[in-house]
C-alpha cells in the first residue's frame, strides 16, 4: 500500500511538472518576426503583432483589426519616408555648400602656393 502511494505521488508530480513550468519558457519559443507576447490580464498571454492597439471597453478587450493595423503601419511608413526625403534634401544642400567651400579653399591654397613661391624667388639673390 505504501509503495502504491509513493508511486501515485511520483506519477502525479511528473504529470503536474509539465503544467507548472509550461508558462515559464515562453522566451525560448520561436516567435515570428514582428510578433510579441501580450498578457491578457487573466494570467494567460496572446501572441499579437508588435505595436498592435488594444483597448478596453468595460471588461471587453478589443484588438485592432488586421486592416486597421495595416493601414496605420502603412501611414506611419509613408510619414517616415517623407521625413527621410526631407532629411536627404537638407543633406544634399549641405553637401553642395561643403563642395563650394572646398573649391574656394582649393583656390586659396593655390593662391598661397603661388605667393610662397614668389616670396622664395625674391629672397634668392
């Protein structure tokens, strides 16, 4: 009888061990790129796209639809692309100004080299 109780307890522990540690290794599971774990508040988690909007309405959690999520992400990407285009235009202007300054410095260096060579000729008797 004692052996049966010990065997039953061991079997119970082995079966429950899988359930006890089931939620701890979520970081080891492979998620698709762009996905994240999202806690539901009731102790469980859902896998949702990163940056998805979730709002609460009373006890109801409403997850942004795929269409809304896609439209919002496309809008954000277009905004970022527009900002990058503006930044590139500003950099082009700055590079052009630097090239103009470099050309001016090259001319001044050439003039200084001519002046130095003339001064050297004058010093020689």
